[in-house]
C-alpha cells in the first residue's frame, strides 16, 4: 500500500477492517492504521475475496477477526463494531459461516 509517498507491506490477515471516506480509506490492522487514497471498490478487488466481506457500502471487514454478527452491526475480536447494512446482512452472515466452515 502507498501512504503519503511511502510504500508499506500490509499482511492481509492482519487487516481488521477498512473504512471508506469518499476516495480515502483507513485500513485498520492489528497494530496500525494506514490512510490511503483509493476507492473502496478498487481495494475490494485487490483483497482475497474469501477472507473479506463488504458488510456496508463504507466498510470491508476481515472475516478472521469477526466475533459476532447482529442484524445491524458486527463486532470484531478487538471490540470494534462495524455497521451491517440491511442489504448486506445475508451475504455477510453467509460469508462468516462459510469462512469458519472452511477453517475446520
């Protein structure tokens, strides 16, 4: 990832969630936050689709770090809560179930 002219290597499994603010993204990892200029659609294509889910138009979460899913929000294992849109609930829930089935 490129941030303010510098290049960083971010391990995908360390990504908790990505939040979009227009064409700016905040990538939240286990240890750090990175701010980059890119659309959420562009980064979604770069990520491994089976390990991430877009739960809201402005959020992508790492399924490895999801603790629980409710109707409106999901909680990550660090306690962070992310919104789940009504239209994305079914797909998010299905992705969560499939992810943990495949990890057995």
